[in-house]
């Protein structure tokens, strides 16, 4: 089913392996740095949203406790 993808990936892999090391390094950094930056940005935004939701829930619970006193 995905034979074409496996074949394509093998071709890309062999092409990268055949490059001179400095070119390999530049190519990997050109791909890896933006991917890592995007993942880090996504994690940061997710943590911010979860933190904001927890703080809101905590404030609401504290307000309810104050009202019942």
C-alpha cells in the first residue's frame, strides 16, 4: 500500500547519506530547527491554555468558598 512512500524515503535517505557531511548538517538543521521550534511553540501554547483553565477553575472555587462563609 505504501510501497511508493517507502521507496521514496529510501531514495531520500540514500541521497542525504551520500552528501558531504557539512551539507548533511546544514540540511538537517534547516529541517530540524523549524520543526523543533514549531513543536516547542505548540507545547508552550498548550501549557498556557491548561494553566489558564486551571487558574480560572481555582479562582471560581475560591470565590464559591468565600460566598458560603
